[in-house]
């Protein structure tokens, strides 16, 4: 290598602000008052991510191992779980992903014993609701927001009967207007599903993560195509934004 | 929900220390003096991850899209890239993963024009070397550490001829003794490959990431099976440990 190249390489690339946008985005909307209850990660804790395609994120479904990359796919649940496992090695955590693409809340209920109760989670994180609305637009489902609310309440009541000590994390369903799958037909119908999830979280004293508001703030920094091209499924950037919010939630 | 359950759920789970082990682990060995040169992430920057299976991490290889989860797999490169994309939305970054399982340094060279030079990276991160040694133990390769060193130097000299402004990040090859694939036959032979990577990094003024030392520190917190069960391929926890070190390196 020449001396001049070596000298060039030693120069600093012009500095920019530190990698700090995520905290800025999260700071505006998170944490919500009253929604946090101290650190939720217990020694030898079992953590379960449940939901639809956003949680599923291409995970393998034959072995469904805990703490395993292939069994986690590559979405927010992988990112959040990897952060926990790396930062808290002494905790001896067991973390599962059991999200399944396309699920609505009643479909969680159908597989809940096998895919939630039997895993005995200490911390149960659920993100469900976008399909409960979206599939009505697609005319493949005729549930209403009342069905969503009632099914969600019944699911959580049953969960607490069988797992009285479980702590709940509920993610706000979100849709980014202008994404390729999210047009004006989502307005205002989808909003009621978001509000319902928030109300359910309050009712069950769950940690609530306001994903819609977090994404709305992120849209000041980059367009929908950057965070979730179709408006529903997050990009790598969007998944990390969600994971960072999730970690911040459970850090307490 | 009953009042008593509601009261229970409002109690805090006993607090633990904040999620802070990663900084502790990294602090001991990182950053290395002289190895950092300010923030390396340029506006509209192109970033490329290169290497073997640790970098590949199950990525899809038909489309090989930038900034795409399936095209990144689920290893340290996905975790590091997701963090960058999320934290720096205004930077308009384009990030590629072109690691391929089983690669040794000469195999990088064979595909270097297509998989590195033609992508015009501003920042090129390379982790290569464990197979250059491992495959000799397996009797499927007869290269020596001198071959590794000379091939690596030639690869980087050619890279700088064609991309004179590129900044380099070189990861230390690592092997965790006691992993299912790493027994005493690795000692002391593998050490020379680690030292060679460090020397090459110094020679080319690359940012050097001392993965071996970082994992050695992590082993004070949890066993090999936790960070990399076979001693070579990181777990989710191990991949996040690597990604955190990588991010810290390029933050400058």
C-alpha cells in the first residue's frame, strides 16, 4: 500500500451525529405513563412472542426451537430476543417465537393451548389485529372490531386463568398509509382496532407498545417505503424500530 | 379479571440490573487504541458484509437484495445492518450481505469482482479465516497460515486499487474451545490465523474487531453452548454480541 493511500485512510471520514435517531423517535411516544412495571425479565424466565406474519417473519416451523435463529425468522422478535439473550446471559432465558402468518385473534385462540399455555411463559408478548381488519377489506373474513375485542378479551381471560402469574405485553396493530397495501379504504376503519388493542392492554394491565405512533414519528425521518414498503410488514429498519421499542418496554 | 389479579399484576416484578452486560463485555477489550477513525457511515453510503457461513447466516442467494431481511439471513450482519438502518434513516444507506458458507480467503478472491468491487462499497467489512484453518483439520484443504496471509493481502491490495476510498473493517476469526467442533487439535494452530488477521488490519489501517477476545470475555457470563454451540457458529446471543461490537466500531 502506498504512503499516500495510507495517509488518506488514516483521515477521519467527516463525522456525523452519533447513531441516535432511535432514541429520539422512541422518546416522543414512549414510555407511556402507567404502562411500565419495572424490569420484567425474570431469572430462568420463559418469554413467548405471539402474533401474525410480522412476528412470524419467516421462522421455521418444524423444530420451533427456543433461542434459535432459524426458529425465530428475521423480524422484530428475532431482533428483540437476540438483544435480550446477548445482554442478559446470566438470566438463563428461554425465548420462543410462535407467530404464524395470516393469523387473526380467533386463530391464536385455536392454537393457544399448544402454542402459548403449554410453553408456560412468564412474559407473553402479543401483536395481533392487522389481519382482523385487512382480511375484511379482502372479503375473506367478516369479523368486526367487536369480534376482535371480544375474542381478544376471552383469549387473555383464559390465559390468566391458566397462567395467573404471566406478564403481558401487547403491541399496537399498525398500518402505514401510503404503503402499497394500505390505501384510503383503511381509513377510518382500522383505527378502531388500534384503540381496542390499547383498551385491552389497559384492562389487563399489560405493557402497551404504541407501534403506530412510533412508526408515525419515524415517518418524519424516512418514507413509508423505508420502514414498511407495503405499510404492514416492516423492513429491517422497521423491525429494528419495533424491537428497540419492545426492549425499552420490558427494561422497565 | 378479578380485583385481586389486577392488584397482583400491578406489582412490579423484582427488579434486576439494567440490560447492561454487552457494554461490560465490550468495554474490556474494545475499542482498541488506534483502530478507530471517526464515524464511518457516510451519507448515501454503501456497506458490504463479506465472509463465510458466520456472515452468510442462511441468507437467500437468488435476489440478494440490499436492506432486505431474507437476503440478510439471521446472523450478526442482519443484526448490525438492521441497527444501522433503523438508527440512521436519513443516511439513505444501502447495505449488502454477500457472505457464503464454507468460504476461505481464496474463495472470496474468486468471486470478488462480482460480490465486492462491482457493488462499490464505501465500507467493506470482512470476516474470514476460520475455514482456512478448520478445513485443514478436516483434510479437505492444504493451505497454510502463509497462504492465508498472502491471499488476504493480495485481496485487499487489489480492492484498494479498484476502490481507493473504501474503508475496511476486519473481524478477527474466532473459535471457542469446548464447542462441539473445537477441540485441542485447534491449539495452537488457529492462533496464528487470528494474529494474521490482526496484522493485516494494521497493515491496511482497517478497523479491527477482536471477536475472539470479546467472546472470551463473554464466556465469563455463560458457557460456550450459550454463545456458539459448536464453537464456530454463533447463537443468537453470540451474533448480537458480534453485531454490537461491529456497531460500536463503526460509530467511531
